[in-house]
C-alpha cells in the first residue's frame, strides 16, 4: 500500500468514526474569528472562534470552555483555533459553537487574574468567579448577534473549563438549558497531586447549592489529573447540596484519560453527549463534516499524500498552494486566513517560480485568489 493510499484510508476511517458514509453530501460550516468585548479585558477583548452550520437561521449557542495547563508559561501558546475539531462536533449537532479564551489564556489579556493562590490553601471560588465573568461576557456578545440565540443554549468545558462550566450553572444565565463537564477540576500540579483537594470538593459543593441546570459529568477512570476517588468526591459534594448531574465513569482512555475529550477521542465521548442531549430534547440530526476536497490534478503521488495531510489537519487557518508544474506548499494553524495564504504561497515558492492558492481552510480557493511569482516573492 502506498503512502497516499494509507492516508486516504485514514481519512475514510475518520469519516466512519464520525458516522458518515463516504457518499453522503457534506454540510457546510461557517467560521469566524472574534474578539469578545469585556471592560476587564481592555480594548483587546477576549479571543474567540465561532463555528456553526452555514445556514441563515439563528443557532443555539454552545459555549465551550478550555482547560488550564499545569505550567503558567504554556497559557500563551493556547489558541481558540486548537479547539476547532471539538467545536465542529457541536456545530454538526446544530449549535453555534463558540470557543472563548478566558483572561490570561492565548491572546486574551489578564495575566494571572484567575490564580488560585498558594497550593496548600488554593482558593477555587474566586478563580471560578473570574471564569464565570468571562463566560458571561461571551454570552452577552452572542446575544446581540443575528445568527446566534442564547435561548436553548448549552455550555461544555474540559478540566478547568469543566469547573468553570459547573460554576456557570450555579449562576445560570437565562437560556442555559444543559451543561457538560469533562474531567472538571482545577489545581492539578502533577499526576494524582491536586492542591487543596478538600477545598476543591468544597467549591463543587458550594456550586451545588444553587446549580439546578441538568448536567453531564464524564471522568475517565485513568485520569491522571483528577482520579476516580477525587472525581466521586467532587460529584458527591455537588449532589449533596442539590446539584443535578449524571456521572459517567468512562473506561480507561489511551495513556491518560484526562484527554478523552479530544479530537482523537471523539468516537468515545460523542455518544455520551448525544445520549445526554436526546434526554433533554436537544438532539439534532448530526450533520456530516466538510467534504474532503479533490486533490489538485497536477500533483504526483507524493504531492497527493501531502494534500491528504492538509485535509486531515484540524488547525485553522490553513491554505494549500500549487504551481502548474506540480510544486506545492501548505501551512496550517495560522492566526488569520491571510497569514495562511501568504505562508503557503511562500512555502510553494521554494520549489516553483509561480504558485496560486488551491484551498483555504475547508474550501477551494476559487479563480480570483492571489498568484505569487519569483519576482513578487523577492519584492516582499
């Protein structure tokens, strides 16, 4: 089997795990980079990325919250784009999925505003209040859009984002009808080492006093951040004070169940989400992912294999450039589509004197896209 054939098999397997037959017409999706206005975040606002079906109606909001890395320095490397693959799953279910980077993460200003303080006396409630304020700012921004409705909205989060989601239900905004927490918690500084565990349990118990939004909680049994015993304590504290949640102890996932909620883990966690949404009367027909684009006709087998890798990339923004003689270049994970186009054209120019854009993100570039020549490359 050639490299190209192996990559095509991978793409077909991805479609199969997503429940999509190869001959089903794919849905179209709309994406948009946003800055969420928030006085506390200054004029720059909060980084966000929206993914929704490409129709013209108003779609209910799915507000997605990210985790917090153990190392503070890693926060700067985070990006809303990295959650595109997860957001797409909610968009496929008929939601307008918004990934919002809370203050201090990605390009959202804020520094250590959500610090839990010293490990021994880690204070989770003040940190959660900061996160909830950011999520509420995002909800307010979405409520003003013509393509999104906060009526019938859901919230979902992972790790520290799971804690933030639980905290949001304790101060539930109008329109929030369901929420999901994957591996919810905060304060893990090493495997099975959580700062002030009792304080974390008490925080979840405090949320339970006022949280009445139906929730789904999912923890894999081999989660290295929040192991089974602690997960059950968190759940017990929440439920004992009246919180409404269904707890799922998911089987071991890969080397660390904390990352069950991921693009790779999609076949394992989406059934939990679908069952929960159906129980709440929120189930939607699952739209198929974007159609794989046909490869440029001038590419040889190696080039077609590279184009298959391009299609498999779930990091917007991306672009693929080609030349008439079969040269190519592509880049993904860029801040804007303009950056992706420029960088892919530059990569193509390393091999060929004339390059044009073939694909941008998940669509064909079209005939009016820029052309880069060796002369214009020297002038840049």
